[in-house]
C-alpha cells in the first residue's frame, strides 16, 4: 500500500522578542497566521514573515513555516 498525504495546511509563525527572563535569556512571543496557501515558496513566505515582523513593536526573532498533513494508506 502506498502512503498518501492529504489535507495539507500551512501556517506562518513569527516569533518576536518579548522581554528577558530572570536568568537573562530572551523571551519570545508568537504571532500565528493560518490558512496560508501550501503552494507558497519558502522564499516568499520568509519575505512575508520578515515584512510582517518589521511592523511589530518588538524585534523579530525568527520566521517559522509549519506544514501539517494527514497520512493514510490507500
């Protein structure tokens, strides 16, 4: 049986600096955007995340692409 990937969805997660912990490490807050077209290229998603991060009051930490799907055998 072949494994089939279904119901692919993509989210864009932007992590921004949100203070300092008691131990002196940087804390991060997440901004999540769902319902992103799974066909979008990594370069375009990074550019969009960087542009959105520039609009934030806090400093941009990282841009994350999260792909989720259901696997089944047919």
